[in-house]
C-alpha cells in the first residue's frame, strides 16, 4: 500500500523562454530544446490523466522561463500548503 494517496497534480506548460532565459540554459550551446520539453510535458500530462487524479494545469508565463518547474514552489500535505520563496532572483515574481 502506498504511503500517500494523491488527489491533485499541479503542472505548468513549458514557456518558449525556457530555451535561452532559464536558470542553467547557458550550459547548452544551442539553448534548451523547448520542443522536446513540450513533448515530454505532453507525455507526463497524459500519464497523469490515466492516474485518476485531478490535474491543475497552469498556463506558462514567458516572463518567468522556469515557471514550468512547479515542484520547487510549493509543498502540500493534507489541507496545508507551504508556498516557498524561490531563491533565484529570476523566480521571485512567480
């Protein structure tokens, strides 16, 4: 038996700005492959749809290239959500 039962999944679409403006994109000579990231996003969305959970899909925001990484902005247990303050300055407006 699983330790937790998940009711919701929060996901965010991949912005085009991820290519050249995201944290760490400077390590990729031609930028991050956004089309591949979008394909991977579509795959994970389909997998989640088959898991019998509610999906909360956020719209991407080109002003925040790393907005698709929702796993490092909040932790939710039960009815309590802890919203983190992202450390990198490029994420603090999210």
